[in-house]
């Protein structure tokens, strides 16, 4: 099967969407399928005024049409609701091609919490975008239910995975720190609520691993915390292994791949009981979810690293890829719109 994925999220961006799509391409290739991408790198772009490192694609419709005419893919998947995703949606509808989409970020809750944009208004846009698709792939049951509540249809399961051969306990510390050590890995930006982690009154050391637009501001505001910048591959694994607890203060993620990476390294999770942590951690015992984040951290310190590792091993990227492919088979030939 030849699959086109159109996405506004692509390297050099570092986030869960990029990691998921990159791993998906690798796994699909091993299963005998070809995945091609159209990304901002293929288009004329301008920097996002809020996040300059994120490029906004303009005039992308011609590139998309040219690819479709030339390559005749068996399936088209639109991964994001940005300018490039909207262009692909418009082209597919005009060309009478069925397509699938995926829902990665809880924008309605984020816009309400930060700017008081009514969730009903944001969901109207989300509904407009996704209900035109033949299927909307969603990572968790909680997110599916929320989308159903706002009349978004054609929902399909699409789980996530973790590479347990890479993310693992190493038994080594990359640096000596006063314990307990509380870590956070991810994009350092406003919507991740990292300040709520850094504001906690905890004995020990706080470490933030990642880059983003809020990094310099947080460095100045929290001089006692350690900010490493972005880390990748084996070096990232070493930083995960610093942690006694992985603190995840986000309220807006739909899944949170970093949760699985931390657990695979034997680091228990402390988080709010919101979408993402509820589905990844739930009542598994691999972490503690509490509206009082400090209580969650204190409870997570008591969890066995071995148990966390064992729990993470139940998630695989191969299953993720197979579920994605099965969804495309259910949709059928995208050259014939539903």
C-alpha cells in the first residue's frame, strides 16, 4: 500500500506528533508499505508568530495535487488541522477523494483555559475539519468520548507505542543530583503547564529536558531548576534515568508519548487526572493521578521501577502501525470518496 501523510508537524519540530509519524513510517516499511509525507519543508512557509520555529505552509494545494496525480496513493491521511492540513482537506474534497484524519491535540480546552475562547466554538472548527473525513483516528477512549459529545463522527482507534529497546533502565546516572530527582521531558511551551511543576514545594532536584519558546523565560524564573535543552536518542534515555518521578503537568495532551518513555525507563508518573494520563496510566498502578500534583508526586515515589517497566512493555509501535493500516483498509480505496 502507498500512503500519503500530510502534516504541519514535522522535523525539526520535536513533539509527540512528529515522533509518532516518524515511527509509523518505519514500522509500515517493515510491514511492506510505503509512507510518503508532504510537510512544511515541501512548501513555501512563514514563521508562526507565536512559535517562530513552527512554519506555516502557504500555497500548498498545487504540491498536494501534483503528488496525487503523479503517485496515485492508495490512502491519504491528514495528520494535523493546520494550514497544510486544511489545504489537503480542500484538495481531497475537490478531487472527490476519501481521506482519514487524526486528532492529536486538545485545542478547544487549551484555547478555553488560556484565552477563554468558548470550547463550543473551537469544537465547531474541529467538527468542520474532521467530519469531512472518512475516519478520525484517536488515541484514547476518553478523547473519543469527548469528541462524540461534540458530534464528531467516524471515530477510529489508533493507539501509540514505545521503543522499549531504546527506552530502558540503564543503572547509570549521567550526573549526581540531590534526590529525589523529579524530571519532565517535552516541549517547553506555555500549553505544557511546566510552571505548575516548577512551582511545587518539593525536596530534591527538578530537571526539565526539552526546548521550546518558553525555555529562556522559565530559566530566569526558576534558577534552582536544571534545564538541559532538547536531548535525543541514547542521551535522552540517560536523562530519563536521572528521574525518581516523571512529573507531567499538562492538561491538554490527548496521549503523552513521554509517559510511556518514562515508564519504559522505570520512572513512575505523577500527573493530573485528565485526558492522556487517564488513558495511559489509569488505575494501572504505574503512576499516581491527583488534582493535587504534589500528592501525586509523593505517591509516585513509592512505586516500583520494575513494575513501571513491565507495564510499558505492553505498548508497541508495531501494534500502533498495524492498527493504522487496518483503519485504512476499513476505509477502502481513497480514489473513491465515501
